[in-house]
């Protein structure tokens, strides 16, 4: 009984904290496909993707199922406090061997006068018995049952926080995948733009070569640059398509469905906050911290359940029934019984159970103390990531501006015949690198802000604010 009621808290509270490092076995990278493939193009904003993820993500589905499971176990624990009433009715034909039951000839001769067995008396009898019975049982007091109820309640609350933590995980996974796909789309656009510029440059150099004003080497350079950029564009498009497939897997969209992302890459500065301010918010909002706090409550209840086995248990049982035997008639019968059960000596078992529960409680209390330090570490690291990635965005933007100006100046020099196209190819490559760095730095900045919101425990509620949407 105690294993069912009290120890129900133990496995529930570990489920939400164990996250698989490999994407192949991490349920948050999968989903339940909710809709078949359609011919049209489904357009998704970031909010749409997050909403789909919260509906269909496999990791969240498992966490929700876990919460329902422990809610059911709490109901089972509640039944131990409630009366159990059953109604039984049956009828049957019974054959009895009176001699086998002790009513043999020797006994009968003592009962009847003269010691003669009456004529026609058979020691094999048959009767039809019909009866109805209403039974009642209830535990009036039991220390383990009370403690088990508390443990089941803590397990249910822990499962709830595990589910809420899973929702935050879904938001982070989906938003990160969406932002990564946006970054990949930006790289595709940059690659196409540079390819168009290289095509124009090749056309110009080819015309100049035909006119005799440009060497064949310059045309070869322009052609190589164009083909290199075409390769970059093909690779960028392939990466973008694979990112879309990953996003669709996380939000329950069939991988064959065509989708389009409608939100551009967001950028906004985040209001500065001190580590102490963010830590205060995290300790109030982090679901894993609240989950572990409920684990402490649950293991305390488990410990109390084992200690309370030394207390007496009081219960009441009874029934009322009506039995009817053929040829005899019907008659009522009942039992009303109160039971007081007091353990006299089970010291070794009781001490062992209590010490084991105390060890589990001490372990969880140590984990809770460590988790608070870990949250502090995560908050400070997230703040550093946000600050450094913001600075990287500023530098990357400056580099794009400088590379764009350098390319423009070099284009003018080549057009004027001052330079050949080798410096122009170098300037184009520099601009392509600067644009890719800007896309990557924007992505890292947004991901770092999501990480800060997750470390604060407010990602699901405020991811729009953190992304500046």
C-alpha cells in the first residue's frame, strides 16, 4: 500500500529533469503529425509555429501524459480515505455430503430416540441458495495512508511543473528552429544577390573581352567567381530546406508539406538587468526549481509514511445480507466489525524503510541546494551571452557597411579601367563573408535572448518581448 501511495512521488519528479543530449532520442525533436499534406503552401509566423509545437510536440505530449498518470494515482490514494461499498447477489444449487461435514450415522443415532435412523433420511442433500449482500469498509485512521495522500499530491504538483517545464522546452526548441530557418533563408537571399552581381560582372567582362579592352584572364576570373557563388547558393538552399524539415518535425507538420516563413529575423536591444534581479525572477518562475521543491515535499511525505507505520490503524468493516434457502425461507444477516491494528515488533523493517526514505530526502534536498547555484550560473552565463552577441551584431553590421562601400569603390575602379577584376572578386568575397557573419550573429543574439528567458523561467510568457516582436 505504501509503495503505491507514498512512493508514487519518486519516479514522477525525475522524468522532467532527464533530457537526452542526442537529438535522435530526444522526444522534443519529434511530434505527432496532425494534418495530411496539402497542395497549397502553409504560411507560418513564429507565433503560429510555437502554437503548433505546443499542440503536437512529442516531448510535451509525454509530459502531459505523465501529469495525467499521477493525477490518476492521486485519485487512487483518495480512495483509501473513502468508504468502499459493494453489492453482491448470487444464486446457485448446492449439494452437500452430511457425513463429510460431520453428520454421519453415529451422530444421527444419538439425536433420534431409540438410536434409529429415520426412514428416507439421506446423507446427500441438495438445496437452492439465493442471497444478496451489501458490504462496507472504510479506513478511519492510518498514518501511512495520510502520508501517502500527501506524497501523491506532491507527485501530481511535480508532474504539473514537469509539464510546464516541457512547454518551455518546446517554445525554445521551436523558436530556435524557426530562427535558424530564417537565418538560412537570409543566407539564401544573400547568395542569390551576390550571384546576380557576379552574373552582371561576367557579362560586362565578357563584353569588354570581345571589345578587346579586357584580357581573357579577367573573364576566366569572373566566370570562376560566378560558379563559386552558384555553389554557395546551392548549399545555402539545401541547408534552408533541411532546416524547414526539422521545424516541421517539431511542430507536427508532415515533412512533405510546403511551408513558408512569414516573420523576418527580429532584432531589438534588450533592457539590461543585473544577475540578482534575473535570479530573483528565476527562483519564482523556474518550473524545474518548483518541481524539485515538490520533490522535497513528496519525499518528506514518504519518510513520514514509513515512520507512521508504528502508529495503530483503525478500520471498520461490515455487511448486511439476505439469504433464502429453498423450503426454509429468507432471513437477514449482518456483521459490523471495528478493527484496531497495532504493530508490536517490526523494528528492523521499520528502521530500514525509514532510513532509506531519509537518505532519499537528503539527496533531493542537496539537489535543490545545488539547483539554485546552477540557476545562478545559468543566469549569469546567459547575460554574458546576450551582451557579447549584441556586440557581435554591432561589429558585423559595421563590417557589412564597410564591405559594401569597398565593393562599390572597387566596382567603380574596374568600370573606369583603373583595376582589373581580381580586387573586385576579393571585395565580393569579403562582402559575402561579412553578410554571412551578420546573419549568424543575429541568429546567435536572438538565441541567447531565448536562453536568458528560459533561464529566467518566463520563456513561454515573454519570448515575444525578448525577441522584440
